[in-house]
């Protein structure tokens, strides 16, 4: 049980604030994350990590000299928003470029990926490394599909040490990828975990059983077996990992990770058996750690992570670091940072716009008024549709995102912003406040669309059509969804096709939009009818992407709503 | 659930070995505990701590520069034996005397107290401080009856810092007592914990409820209430402690402690509310910690510990330390110790004895043969008696202790030891192997008795009678039990009275022993008949002392058995 909380929706942010208050020696709280409270040399590569909350010490506990420069924290088990990632990155960047590290989950890939694009547009060199250590989540042939679990810490440790040593961004990225290629994990769960405010656990492992390969958010494992002795568990865990040992590997760095309710003394007992197995396999154990490093609230269970070291990796694996959760070697001299408060968020500013552009901006704000009403009214129904194959929070997320977008659009319009800027502000607010993958997708969609528009002059139908194609391309590229994956792309793609075709024929945006809205509705209906058959059989990528069919319905609803405004 | 283990009875020792293997930078494993692996200056006061296992990081995780020099670890939730305490102390002593720190539980008071007496007899200056921070366990008027919980770490930290600063043993002891007088804790439990190998939890807290003031071994709390929000929990915890604030206190050191399954993020959420309450009370918070410091296996819950600082305490509370679990300030330069392996246990040696003394030693060994058979046969029945008011392991402990005593007595006798030495060896082995409070009591009883005897000449009846009185005095003084407390004293005291009286009248040890055995049997029977009425109503001291009536029965059985050998 997660038992101690006030408002469940504030659990993650309050926990982060409490952590930062206790660990002021290492970190300072910023909106959406923490950055080092100690001074960092100008030009040093910034290693910035993050992901959902509920995994402490991942990721805020990794911040300190020799490891991460900052950590971004999403809601419990939910990716941080694109805006949060970008904001924390801006605060931690010291001119040497940024390595963004996170576990390989669709929501994180999307939000960190889009944030990286935004930062690159601002002139910051950003590289991304999605950690893929969990061997249970995909076979060795499709390693890029694997999830990131406790290997996160290993890869971030290597990258952090390389950055601290003054290596270039190219080198830090190369080492992080090299470490990721030689790091593997396997976990078992004995019992589920409970989200703050939930009445029951997220999942259940039958008493006396253990779920092999279960993910840190309760993603299905590969099998359920009877709980075995510590000695047999050590055999099982090492046997899952040793087949991935590179031929040249003679040394191994190890993390034996507790998932939350499994205690340190149990890990120590298990360690005696695991170390014996690794030594039997002819491996020299280097700087092993046993404890809680990537937890899953109060989940019972543990995971074993191995990094097969070469000389280069060993140097950075054993290098000094000093963070709330991991400390290596001697002290690292630090001085408090003086410049963290610089660059705090001031009031938003917008590029100048002419009168026609400002009218376009006001029109965008009106459109969001209607969208917000529509999604507020449709919240329950969208939740119901989503609950068939997802976790039922799609309606809530869409309503919250639309409300935030409306607020931002109104504020931008009131401040005299033009069409493109109002739409961009709406998209950013949607991404920042809606949460989850669909929030990020909608934010990206609107922001990409706005890039085709202008702040000056009347709204141009051709630009709107061009923006639709850009938005679709962005969503497909960064969201990783194709047509037929049961996502909003299934409705958005026919929408864009019909919009382009009809606009080319009619030259009228209103006419074209009407046709496009019909096309998206037909596609959404077809998708929705498939929903009950999907169940747990959907492949991992789709499941992680969340709410596929409800997303298509949402898109068709919004397209239809906007059509009524244009006619 | 405690899920990961091999043989449950080896859980504590295997966990300690695994811990020591992982934390070789700080500790080295010795039999029964760990000592610092880094060199310690000659003449420094040694701060040595300990208690039962199942509380990691208490106590092995406290060992390192600026904190403890060594930790002694008993079985899960059981005091370490007298022999283990003495052994670890001898290894860690550097000529400057020893401060022994432990929580105030009858078993620990006894075993650490007896070990201190043994070490003093060897010329080592030893002081003992039993931590009494748990306000729920007794009112402020009887503070000496309070249990030790997470305040352990606070008091040990102060003492460790004082010792590291080079203070004398007098000063280290004074500061530890001063810290203990200004340290208070209160805890709540949301759910029980499960011992390794047990099918069910040690105790249950009803779903949705919290047990206020529950002890870290499941000792009953003061009430059960409905679980409240984090804000209200902060109010509850601080309101229990602030009334004990000394008038002069303006600053407070804090430990917010997780009991095992309550997660760090919950503690961070709670911390935001607790820190606000403390500041509202006009207290300045100094170097607070939130995390797992004294756990109770996988118990759900937390405790709040406050130390009301003055200038002197603040200096040592904030002083540098570097241990597996707590680190303060800058690095402390260390070098690996070179002398730890010196003084390993060699084969036992005994003082020389004459032929009559050796015959006396052989007689003692024969007596233990009979006692061992008797207790092996009586094991189940003694367990049954004990289960009425205790935890039912008395028979097991007595059988294991007697078997160990027999083995030691035979070995000593075979090596030519005399009466006193054989009995002393038997007592030490009993204490070391039986476990728990009754093991310590029996070891103390036999060891004290042996001190009245000699290794030379025939066994002297007067010396045996004198030894009985010594044994009774030791048990009452160090065990803290009086007549009527439903312990073995209720049978042993009439035994000694009758032995003295009858020996004075008859001059025959056999006759006197026969009368004494009858007197102890009558007393034991009277005690036993009261058992079912005791239940949970027995006061804390008795409960902690364990097995009261079964102990009286054991003593009477053994007295009767020996009587048959003497007649």
C-alpha cells in the first residue's frame, strides 16, 4: 500500500519538494525536477535524466557530482511533459551540450524526443539515449524494443562520470550507448504495488508465486512460477543474463535492486548466492551494489543488472560520484551554485503580430473554447471507450489538456499574439498539463501545426492544410505509430488525406475541413469497433502508447467540432 | 512478506555476510558482527552498538568513521549472545575503553550488561547506554522503562562523533546519556511484518487502520485509529513529541524513519508537513534525515525522532561521518586496517587443574549429559507451557543451550579442565548458542556459579551453596527480575533459600539439594498455575524478559534431575 499522502494527484510533486528540502546539499528544486545545487563548470556536458515518479531514488536521487546534472520527474508512473523536460534542461545546461537519458518507454521517448527537438531549435546540442536493459521485454534480436529498468542507473553513472571527466558530448554519447549495449537486467515480482489513492494494487501476483520479467509499472512478465529459495533465485536470475555476456567480458559491474517492499537483508542474503554464481562463471565482480535504486512504489521483488565491463567502462563505473543514493570513491569538492535562480520563468512573451494576425489568434482561442466544452462533455464517454483496452484516463487527460490549451490561447490572444503563436501556446500548455502520452501527442500535433502558420496576415487555407500534414508527420515520427496501430493516426491520416484532396479541388478550407472531418469519423468508427478484440493481445509498443482507439475518437470529435466553426 | 531466504535460521548470519561482502570499504565480518575495515587510532574510545537483526541498517550499517566502530548482530529480532558481544568488543577495542550502545530491551540489557562485566574483568573499561527514546512505551515519569527505536541512531551518532573527536570515555558516555535524555520518538504501523520462513505476519493491523506506538518487534501500541492524511499524520506525530521539548530547546535534529515497506516518496511527502509543523513550533531544523534507519523487516509504517539540540549536541549531530547508511560533511580520510585478523579465536585453553579438580570437571560434564537428555525430552512440553504467555520457543532454546553446554563441558573436561572451568565453559556455550533472553540468563547463572568454585581439589559443598546464591544474585541484578515477576527467579529463589538452610542443618550437599529441588518444584507449580491469566496484560518488562513461567518449570526440572545424580 502507498499509505501516506494528501491529495493523490499532488503525490509526485510533494514528494519531490520534500526530497529537495532534505537534500539541499545536492539538489535544488525547479518546476518539474531538480538540478544540482553545486556549481558546475561552464562547458561541461550536462547529463540530464528522468522519467515517471514512484521509482525513487530514480531519478532525483541520482543528481550530484559524478552522476547526473539534473532530473526531470513526471507524475507517478507517467512521463514528464515535453515542456518540463525542456525547462529543466535549460536550467542545467552549461554550454557543453546535453545528454538526455531515460528508460525506453513510448511516453518518455516521445516527450524527451520532442524536448530535444525544441532545444536543438534553440541552438543547444542534445543527444538522447533510451536505456534498453530489460531482457524480459524483448529478445536480443530486437534489443531496441527492450524497456529500461535498473540499468538506467548504470548507463547514467557511466555517462555522468565521462561528463565529469570533461569528455566531449560525442564521447559521452558514445560511452552511454556502449554501456547500454553491454548492460542487461532481469527482475521478478512477488507482489503488486498500489498507486497513491487507489483502493487496490495495480496488479496481483498469486501468493507463493513470482512473476518473471514483470515490468516496473506492472507490464506483463514472461511467466509465473512458484517462489524458490534464495540460492535457486540467484541461479534463475544469473541464467537469464549470462547468455548475453559478450565473448570478451571478464569483469562485471552489478546492481542487485530491490523494488520497494523487498528488504535490504533479503538482498544481502541473495547477494551471497549471486556473487558465487558470477564467480563460478569466471567473472570478476567490480564495485557491486545491493539496495533500492529503481523502485516501483511498494512492489515486492528484485532485479539483477549486469554491465559487462571493458577497461574503458570499468574506469567510469568505478569513478568517484556523490549523490543522495550512490557514492563512490573519495570526496568531490563542491561549492554551492550561485546561478541557479537565473533564468526563472518570467511572464510569457510573444512575437509581434499585425491586426489580421491578432484576429487569427483570437479565432484560435474561440476554437479552443468549443473544443474545451466538447471534451468536458465527452470526458466520461471517452474514458469509457478507453477503459476497454487502456486505463480509462483518456477522457480526463483530454479535458484537462483542452482546458489548459484554452487558458493559454486566451492569455496569448489577450497579450496580442498572432495565429501561429496562439496555437503554439495552446499546444505547449496541452502537453504540459494533460499528462501521459496522449497529452504529449496532442501538444506535439498542435505545436507542429502552428509551425506552418504565421503571426502576420489573415489565416491562409494552404498554410492550414500544410500544417495538418506537418502535424501528422511529427506525430508519426516521434510517436512511433503507423496507420493500423489503433492510435489517433488511424483517424488523423485519412483526415489529412481528405483535407489535401478536397482543398486542392475546392480551394475552400471550410469545405475541405468538412470532408476531412467525415473521413476521420469513418476511420475512428472502424477503429472503435475493433476495440473489444484487442485486450491484452496488443503488442507492447501499442500498449505503451496508450489509449489507441479512444484517441482516434477524440480526433474525429475535435475535427467535427472545428468543422462546425468553419462552415 | 520476507520472501528471499534459504534456511530461515541462517537468514541473519547470511544477510550480515552479504552486507559485509558488499561494504568492504567500511566493514569486515567477524563472528557475530562487523568491525570497521579502516584503521582506528590506538587509544580512541570504541563505540560499539548492536541488537537483533531484521532492522537494517541497524546496526551494521552504522559502522564507519564518525559513527560506530563495530556492530554486534543477533538473530532476527533477538539479542546477540553475551559471548558475541564480548567477542566483537575485544576485536574493536583500541585501548581507549568501550561505549556499548543498544536499545532498551530486556534481552539486550542482559547480554550487553553481562558482556560488559566480563570485559571489565579482563581490564577493559566499558560503559553501557541503553537508548530509551520511544515515548509510547512508558510515560515521561518512568523514562528508564522506555524502549529504544530510531533514536538509537541519534545517540550512537553523537557518541561516535565525540569518540572520533578524541574525547575521553567519561565524556563520550556523558554525551551519549545527555543525547538520550533529549531524544524522543513516536511511530505508527499500517501493517505487520513477516519473519523469514513464517507462513503469516507477526501481527496484523486491520486494513485502513494504523497502530499508534507499536514497537519495532510488534510490541503492542497504545491505540488503533483510522489512517489519516499525510498532513494529519504529521500533526499527530509532532503532537506526541513536542510536549517533551526541554524549555531551552530552540533547535531540533530529526529522523523521519521508514519501517520497511513504507517508501521514500511517502516519507518525503510526510516531511513537507512535518517540517512545517516543527517550524510553526518555533524550532529550527538541523540536518534532518528521512529514510530507512531502523526497520522492522517489511513492516509498513514510520516513526519520527527528535533530538532537542543544545550547542554541544549540535556540534556532534552535524559532525562528519561516513557509513553505509549515513554520511555527513566532507570526506574522512581512511586507510585499510591491517590488524583486524589479529586476535582471531584460537582453540580454547583452560587453567591447569589437579587430579581432584579434573574429576570434578568430569562430574560436571556427566551432569550436563543428563540435563541435555532431560531437556531434549522435555522440549515439546516446555514449548507448550511457554506458548501460553510467550512465543513458544523456550523448549527449543533450552534444548539447544543444554546440548551446546554439554559439548563444551565434554571438550573442556577432555582437555583436562577443572570443576570451575568446565562449568564456566558450559555456561558460555549455553549463552552463545541457546539464543534469546533465557539463553543469556542460563549462561549467566552457570558462569556466576562457577566463579564460586575452584579448579583444584574435590568439589566443596559450601562452595556449591555459595555459588547458588551468587548465581541467583547475578540473575536478579542483570536480568532485572524480582520474586513474583513470573520468571525462573520464582523457582530459583526458594531453591537457594532451601539449599542454604538445609546444608547448614545437614552439612550434606545431596540432602540439601534434594530439599531445594522440592522447594523449586513447588514454587514452579504455583507459578505455572497462574499462567493462563497473564495473557497480554503482563507489564512490558516481563513480556520482554520472555517465558517467565516456563523458565521456572525448567529450573525446577533441572534441579530435580541434578538431585537424582547427587543422591
